[in-house]
C-alpha cells in the first residue's frame, strides 16, 4: 500500500460553552489560524480543527441557572457566539466539532470500548475533591489557602473556590500503566512538549508517578453514556479530548473518506493549549491514545495566559473582554497582529487598549500603511500608474534583495518554533529598512530631473517588489489588509491569488513584472477614531 502524504494537522482546545467567548479563547484560535495559514502558504496540505466542549457539570449548571435544558443552552450559545467569533477573528478552520454531534458521541463510545477491551478500564469507588470550574478531581498539592470569603479553606489555585467533595462508584482508567511509557516517549521526543518550561513541568509530574483516574461519572447526566453501563457518562475531559480524533474520522470504516482523513492527519502535528490544561493534553491524552493503540501527538504547545490585573482573564471572574469590543474598533487584522506580536507565545501577557492603539498607529498605520500608500501614489504620479522597469539598480538595491532573502528564511524558521512575535519582528525590521531606504533615496527629489529618471524607476520598483514580498509574509497574520495591498500593487493581476503564493519563495526577487497597474487603494490601516469617554 502506498503511503499517504501526512497532512499538517493543528488543533485548538475545544471551548466550554458555559458562556460566550472572550479574547483568551480568541487568542488560541488566532495563533492556530496564523500557523495553519502559514503552512498552507508553504504549499502543505493542512487541516485546522477547532470546536466546543458541551458536556459536563459546568455547562449543565449554566443551563440550569439560565432556566433552559443543556441542549437548548449549548445550541443557542454555539450558534449565537461561538461560531460567529470565528468570522469575527477571520479564522479559516477546516472543521468545527461539537461534542454533542453524533459523529463524536459514537466514536467516543467506540474508543472507550477499545480501551476497555485492551484491559485498561476497571470499576472502583471514588471519593475526592472536585473543582467544577476545572472539571477535575484535585490532588492536595493542587489546592492553595483561600482568601476573602474562603479564608481558612483550601481552594482551587485557578478558580479561587473550594472544590466539592464527590463520592461515587466509577469506572477507572488505568493511567498508572503509562508512567514509564510516557517518560520514555518524552525523553526520546523532547519537542513533543513546548516550550521547555512546559516540558519540564510534565516530566516532573510524570516522575512523581501516575495514579489511576476515574473516567466516568454517575452523578452527571449531561454527557455520553458508557456503552457497557448506561448509568454512567464519560468524564467530560475523557469525552472532550477525543474530539481531536473523532472529528477527523477515528473508528470509521476502512476505505471511507473519513478513514482516509484520519490516516492522513494523525498523529496531530501541533496541539495548542493554554498552560492550564497542559496536564490533560500531555499526560492523560497521550496515555489514552497509547491505551487504544494510537500514537501520541507530535507536539503539544502550551501558551501563556492573557492576564487582567495579574490574573488569568476569565468570565467567571468577570474579567473577560469580548473580541467584538476590540475588533469593532481596530479590525480583525490588527487584533491578530497585536496578539501575535506583543506577547511571546508561551508566556503570559496583558492586553492594554493604549498599547494596542500605540502599536496600531506606529507599526501598522505609519509603518506599513504609509509605505504602501506613498509608493503606490508615487507610481501613480511619476509613471502613470504603471510599475516602472528596474532600470538602474545599485548595490543598495542588491543589499535589499539579500536582506529580503534572509528575512524570509528567518521568519519561516521562527514559525517552525511557533515564535510568532519573532517572525513578525523579522518582517517589521525589513519594513523599517525599506522605509529608511525611501527616506534616503528621496524619490520625490529624483523625480525632479530627467537624468535621475532611471534611478527613480529602480527605487519605486524596489519598494513595490518589497511590498509584494511583505504582503505574502504577512498574509497569514493580516489576510484582509494584505489582500488589499496585493491588489494595489498589481500583484493580483500579475501573480494570481495571494493565498497561492509560496511563502518559502517570497524572497525570490523580481516576481512583480514591470508594467502592472499600480493603484492607490483605500488606506490599509485607517486612522483610529478613539471612542469618546464620557466625563462624569
Ligand atoms: N473545555 C476545556 C478544553 C478541552 S480540550 C479537549 C477548557 N475550555 S476553556 O474554555 O476553559 O478554555 C480553553 C482554552 O481557552 C484554554 O486552554 C486556552 O487555550 C484558552 N483560554 C481561556 N482563557 C484564557 C486566557 N485568559 N488567556 C489565554 N488563553 C485562555 O479548558
């Protein structure tokens, strides 16, 4: 049988639909979208999955509090908030999984049947502290002393509330059987958990030894029943984690398109998670996969938190900011750019309106936007809107070509490390260089004399050809603005769709042919109109 080419498969966590999305959720989805758009533009076959986590106590209680059934609750939130936010942030996912879909529920049952047949599931009583916010049984070491209303009690370190005491007969997953296998796996594959701090955290947790973990709930009704015991539902995490394979055809009949997709995507290349859910993804999840005879993902990448007042932004703490609030003002491109550029992926960061405004103005509007509008306007004014021939190049232009080739290679290497800020930094440095070049060459002075006409042509050609490469490099980050720039410099007509341009070839000089129609389109990054602050 011939080997199918591996599809580059990226996932986000699936988000709880107990409430509407905030920018913390949009942050992960944006990162995955930039990453997958980049890989698509390398010409790779890509699959990008996101979705929602609809079962469990947290969602059940939110529905009860809202006075509707869980199904009504999730249907409304998914359609009114979670699907639309993908458009809002301009995400280009290939699929959207809901854990209430039949395809998911059937395959979850199938998966646990396999794990049970393989001998890793047994029945036992369980008692312990359970945090509904995390949907997780807690170990004593996970709890911290409470403050304020919970002074004197031990509380969940993430949610700041005391856990509930749960006691029930459960089915267990024999996690302890995988301690050494996982240690061996990670020692042999140090890139399987990134960044390094996350890798170290998981290894030290594994060295402490794994204990068996309950995989079902008898007290919860809103979930997927076990195929062999209808009185219990699958523990929400052991239902949710499976979305990554249920959405891509795990357990499908051989020969079907679903089975073919699964063969091409699995194991996933990158699974993005917030650092709060690292243990689920780098310990429980690969153990489950090994128990079912499947391979662990190639990489789990744990990014940091968006903080508010030094704490993780969250709806339960009423600190969640809606993506709409920011995008209505700055637009989706600036949102994507800002979060990928201002926070090192893997570290925590804070969002500030002032910082975003300042970067928008200096880096986007004045930096790139101005360069594009000046260049296109000058081609209009001095060459009747036709890109001139690069008639008198000098070493200055040759150096730009070298710098561009380096920029492309460096940015591409950063993306391999999921260093979005680094990749953007290289492109930004190139833009600054070109801006400096325009200032030094003074094309408006060259335009005054017929003798320097050829130099003027070279300078404007160089700037437009640089903009061509910048558009390709920035397209995964800011697809809307780069599409506009692409059209303005005549590249659409001459070179076809921007999304079809091979990123790795972006540094090859001279792709934009002389003679194409260059137009001064609408401003790429219009001036911001700050909302009026009411004086009280
Ligand atoms: N439903 C589980 C995940 C199951 S995956 C099989 C869950 N959902 S969640 O909605 O609470 O959070 C999901 C993800 O949202 C986090 O891991 C993280 O990627 C993102 N974020 C939520 N709040 C965040 C911040 N304040 N900052 C950055 N990302 C955050 O956990």
